[in-house]
C-alpha cells in the first residue's frame, strides 16, 4: 500500500453524526467486482451525495467545487459504525481520500482503514468543531496530517496532537500490511519448514505450484 508520512491537502467538513458502513458503501454495491477502473469510488456515500433521481445534491460538501478535490474528510461522531464490511474502507480509498479526522470512529472500520493505508485520526469534539468552522469560513483550505510527529495542522496553523498505535503507525509510514510483515520473516519461516520436514518426513507437505 502507499506509504503515509506527511499529507497536506484540501479538507472537507462532513457534519453528520453516525454515518454507518452501510451508508459509506450501500449494500447494493457490494455485489460489484472491485477492480481497476471499476471500483467503489462512485458508491462512496452515494445516497448522501445524490438525490433519488441520481442528481448531485448541491448542499453536500464534496459536491461543491471548493471541496471536490479534497483528500481529507473531517467527520462527526461514530463515522463508520455498524457492520464490519471492509468494502467501506475500500470506498473511502477509491473515492480518493487519504485521511479521516473525526470525533470517533467505528472500531473495526478504523482498523480496516489503517490496514488499507488510510489514516483515521481521532480528536476532541471541540477541536473538530473548530476545524469545521475554519473549513466553512475558507472553503478549499488545507489541513496537514503529519503522521511521524502525530500532529494535525489546521488551516490557521494550529497543531493538534493525536494518539495512534506505534505498530499501526510504523506500518502506515512504511506502507506495509499484515502480509508484507509476514513476508519479512520468509527466510525464518522457510528454515523452520525445512527443519520440520527433515525431522518428521512422514508428514504430508503442500505442493507448490
């Protein structure tokens, strides 16, 4: 996955609480085979971004020209609550977002985001309200996520510290997932398997293609 160190980008305010994973990725899109050029970007928050006729809602933040290229979304409480569908994190990523900053997130959703290279930062409610105000007052303003130093830098240049698991932080900065971490021990694993085969040759082994 793409490493995450310092990202400075346009941020959009999303002042709606309890947006669940079924809203982030509507269930009807989960049957879609996700592949390059045919991903979940269109589906992201579809029923909030579009009306019943399929027309963009002019009052939805990411439909406004100033926020259209946003890579950071500043969310309300419990963003990503509900089911554990990993496709919700895929939808965030396919929409082009690199980071989420919010009051709180669904726990499984937050982990799924991190596993896919998306930083999900939790900040106090008063801080989030301040970010919303700045983004409303100056549409198109940028926020910086400095992961190595664990800081969110607001449009007014105020820095806000945040907490993140050292393990998750390391993987994000290096751009590696669980499989990549396992492969770092390939030599050790193969040496163990060789010793095991020599010690118990009667046990079946998987045939490599």
